[in-house]
C-alpha cells in the first residue's frame, strides 16, 4: 500500500464520529399539532403537551396503568379502543354486546333482517285455473265466430 492510503486509514480510525440527526431528548416543535390539540380539549388534558408520547404519559398517570403510544395514535385517527378501562379513560360510552344478524352481519332492532330478500310465494292454483278457463273460453268463442 502506498503511504497516502495508510495515512488516510489512520486518520479515519482516530477521528471521532459526529452524531447524526437531531439530539435526543430535545423538543424542536414549538407548535402543537391540530390532532393533539383536539385530543387535549376532548380529554381535559393541559395544553402544554406537544407530542402523542406526552399525551400517552399524561393518560397513563391519570389512569394508573400504561396507555401505549399506539392507542393514542389510533384514538386520534378515529379507531376507538374496545377495552372497558380504556373506553372510560377516553370518555367513550360502554360497548353493549348484541348478537349480529346471520344474513348481513349487522345489528337490527327487530327480529327479522330488513336486507333479506322476501320469499316469493307460489301462485295459487285457483288463480291459474281461472286464467286457463278464461283463455280456453276466449279461444273457443273466437274460433266459433271465425267459422260462421
């Protein structure tokens, strides 16, 4: 190897690497996002919270159990939790367990499904006999009138 290559290798090993990215622990955002503002007003949290992580920490302190960052993200997007403790913490109503319809999968107030296709009845036999008799009478009367 040449001396220039050796020198550059030695310099790389002795040189300290600078940390990349922003320094950890500092809050660079000064303005609160609209989603976080909406969550804070809905849940009665202080307006000083700037991140979802801060909101999760404040909710965990209030509840006495850990509320994850993902739960707060999903709540902000409109996907509400199913656990009763979390629903109470987020000031959501309780979930009532109601059987779902076997036909369409929805929940109905009445027993029958409104989306179910109504069964078609078989035509009555008497009605078909009447129409047959009427048709035969009409054919006979017309034929008898043609032959005259």
